[in-house]
């Protein structure tokens, strides 16, 4: 574990939707989490446990009701203004009227990069996700997995220190999903970007992560953190190994223990 300053520090964070209303929802309760440079962290838990809410708090898409979120030693809001984040969601959200290359260039246009630099960076990113030959295609001409690779390329185009991913492979079929997991690990190993990844799949969390952060049913709390110390680079054979299945059991038991605790409370 790195002892350098955390990229993300979540301290005592609570989130209530509809505060003051009779039907308010307490989504998160007293979340404390540090994420260190170069880690791949998965947030996993049952539906409605606040995984995506926590991700959005870190990305300054919503504000906490209590506690603090810091990114690179500053407020989440300042980090967003400084463009410390890249974000990838379940849907690729590409613009159909822009080519693949132009989609990847979009954040660089917004940031007023010179045209030559935009072109060079987009080409570099498309090479990273192995889609160079599709640069002049349009999103509607690509498969779902290829569209997500374009979304990842776009998110990494301006070299953010943190990549936030909200179930980016959730809509893909199982075989494509496994290939995309391999692609993501390859990209992560090359860029060394810190990743926080939301998933409801235990095998996916175990295969990808340095640590799996297990969350309880609403209001979301940290039920436990499982260190995933499987050897890297991970390969298809990793999924068939005894240590892989042991880690799946460890995460599942952490989830089950918390379900029992909630039921008996």
C-alpha cells in the first residue's frame, strides 16, 4: 500500500436526498475512505446502496449533506474546476454526428487545446484503446464495447489524475464484458491513472481491483474493504484460479455478514 498522500479522501460523508421532506432518503452514512495514487478501487454492494451516489460526490456532480471530500488535497469542487477527473458512465454518451476522433477531441476543444495538439492526442488515445483504424467512423457504426473504448479514450484525453467509472460494462454481454475488463486493465497499467469503479458484479470487482470496497444496504455504509492481492498482469486464466474464487467468497461473505447485521438491527 502506498504511503503517499491520497488522491481521494472521503471523511465522515453523509448524503440525504430531499432533506427536510417527509419522504427524504438517507443514501450514505458516515463514509470514510482514502484512495491512493495508482490504485484500482471497486465500489460494490446491493442495488440502492449508494455506490453511484458516492462516485458522484467524489466527482462533484452532487454535494454531501455532511462531511468532506478532497481530491488531490483540494475540495472536490476545485478538483472538478481543475479538470482532475475523467468520467465514464454505463452509456458511452458519444455524439453521433461527430467522428470517433472528434468525440475523443471534444474535452480538448473545450479546454482550448491547439488543433495540432488535439489531433496528436486523439490519435495517441485511439492507439491506446486499439481503435486507430476507426478514427473516421461514427459511433453508430461501432459495437457497444467499441463505443465504451472511445468513451474511455475521451475520458483520458486530457490526462486526468483520477478516472471515475459508473458500471461502464453493465450493458454489455458477458463475453464482451470480459474482453473490456482485460482492455481496461491494460490501459490502467499503461497510464497508471487512479480508478474508482462502480459495479454490482463480485467477479468483476475481484478481477479488476486492488481493493474492493464493500457497501451495505441503504443507508450505505462501508461494510468492509477486501484487499485483492491476486498476481498481475491478470489474464483469462486468473478467473479459473483457486485464489480468484477465494476472493469472490471473501467479498460475498462480507456482503452477507452486513445483510445479517442489518436484518438483526
